């Protein structure tokens, strides 16, 4: 057997063992609502109802649902996530965007300048959003402690390798570091289906070949 091949395999195994891992979570379509949007969709002064806590501290799934409409079709029963935000945002998968007939760009959450809008409908009214529909970039929420331990920083991109029947590597995964985060990688349902996602799946985090 070729010694050079053995050495390459050994190096890859060692790198894999020494590389940090992160748990993956699949995030379905959802909306974040501003105070104004809540008033329009559910009634003045309405308070969102917490249904379940999410992995990120202070974030929660609500009992409330809305419909999201575009030039194509309408997607109903889209979950609302809390707490309220300064500006309304709709996060969908690329498949959802095709269904809606909206050319939603891949963006980091909160970066909605120049994005397309949609019509939201709730039990109390409808709201025409001038912007805010995005396909969220795959990303890792990371604590400051983990970032220091892994030698990573806010805003950089990494590769994440997942194993299994549909093993694959996610490239250009955005790292977001904050003391208010818990360390998890978020992918949408298109990406989850592509890698055969199962609850508890972990990925191996490595720097891309270009080191950026």
C-alpha cells in the first residue's frame, strides 16, 4: 500500500479528531414581527403567546401563526418567533421562495436592506411588507467562550462536514459570536433534507482551504 496515501489518510483522521464539532438544528419557515406588525395582524396591544423556548436564550416559538403571500402562492400557518423585533422579517427556504414567487436573497438575519417584501395576514388584519423576505444564510451561533476555544471570530466563514447516508460538507458557514448565544448551527429545511438531518446530528468545523 502506498505510504503517501496512508499518511494523507492519517492526517485527515487526526484533523477530524482535533477539530471542534457543533450540533445542528433545522429551522423551518418563520416570521419575526415588529410591535407595529403585531398590532396590525393580531390587534392593538396584543401580546405574543410563548409556546416553547428555543435553543437560543430568550428566543421562543409562539402559538400565533400568519399567512405569507407573494406573487405566486400563499403559505399559511407560518410560525411566529418571539420576542418582537425592531423590524419585521420573513425567513423562508429557497423552495418556499419559489412557491411564493419571491426572489428572496440569501442574507444574514437582520440584513434586509434591498430585499423583497410580501403580504402578511393574521386574524385581525393584513400587512404589506415593503421588504424583509430572506433565505437565511446557514450560520453558527457561538458563545464567546467557544469562539475563543475554537480559535474563531465573529463574521468569519467555516466549513462544516456532516457524516451519514447523505454525508456532505457545508461551505461558507457564517460564524456569529455573542455572549447571549448558545452554540448551535442553523440550517433550513432544504439543507436539512440534503444532508439527511436527524435530531442531535453534529458537524465537524474546519477552516476552509483559503483560510477565510
